[in-house]
């Protein structure tokens, strides 16, 4: 889907870089006119996606990077998160049962609850994976 | 608000006060403070009024503390959770799991 680029960012796949990702994303979403509660949920979902890359995609703390881009077409936001890690099996990535009270494993649930749709797939013919997440904003008008 | 986790010991009660944005970069510090508190006292309260952001790793630290306390018959409560914390607890369907109080005194009682 084409659209206006609102944000393009590359961060190292390190936990210390997550704040810069959140701040840049929050600023970009603020410019869309999205209300604060919606912004917070979107920032959390994208942050959790980046956390999953840091924790699971790059093995044993290997150096790597995460690329984030955010585009908007009318009221539709598209978040695109790319890593350069070994390919994941998309079928293994799914929300868990939240009736179990246990630490961990909440990131995908947050993404699933927040976004209208998401899709994780290995990049064909290249190293890495892409997570695409979509969210329709309501009531912010067209740009 | 600075990212900080402070521990205060008061008899058989440990107060862990957390502030700032809790994320993967330092949530282990909070986890350790909670578990250390439970190792030395019969009750731990985690004060969260100054937490402006929390991610799933921060929530996991709270869950682990709660389960640890429950397993040993110890008291564990979240104190004055900020709207950000409450929002993420609701998202995780944990808002009715934790004992939640408004003041440190209520956590001690």
C-alpha cells in the first residue's frame, strides 16, 4: 500500500534503543491527530514487536538492527518492522491464552489486541523478517 | 521522570518504589528488587504512581513477584498504579488479579 511516509527509523537491536523508538513513533503519531489513548496503545504494540526481535530474533545478543517505517494513506496506518535475523516460522507466533496468569508471552497479545491486522513473514531471497501491522484511525480526517 | 527503582525496608514490609518508563532495558532491576524484598520480608508493596510507561517485561516482573508471594503465603500489592500501568494491566487481563491499593498504609495493613 502506498501512502505518505510519516517515519523511517533504524535502531540497533538493543533494549537501550527502545526509548528512542518510542519517542520517535509517539511524535509521528501525534502529528496524525490520533488521540493520546490510541497513540499509547500503538506505541506499546510496536515497542513489543521490537522487543520480540531483540529477545528472540537475534540469537545470543548478536548485533543487528531493526528498521521501522510508518506510512499513512487516508485514515489507514501501516507499521512495517524489519529485522535481519534468521527466518522465523510465522505459524509459531500467535497470541497466548490470557486466562493463564504467568509472566511473559504478552507481546503478541498486545499487538493482536491493538492492531486491526498483522502479518509476520520471512523476507524472500534475503535475510530477515518483516512484521506488517495495520490500524485504521478514526475521526482524524484525511491527509 | 527519571527511571528509578528504590527499596525501603520497614520491619516485615518492603516498599519498592518505581518511577519512569519501565521497559526491557531495566525491568530486570525491578524484578530483582521485588524478589529480594520477598526473600527478606513477609510483605512487599510496589508503588507505581510515577510510572509513565510499562511494557510486558515490566508486567512480567510484577506477575512473578505476585506468584512468588502467593506460593509462600506472603503479601504482595500494587500501590497507586498510574493510569499507564492500569491500562496495560487491563490489556493483559491482569487488572483483577493483583491486589491493588491506593496507599502504602493500605499495603502494610
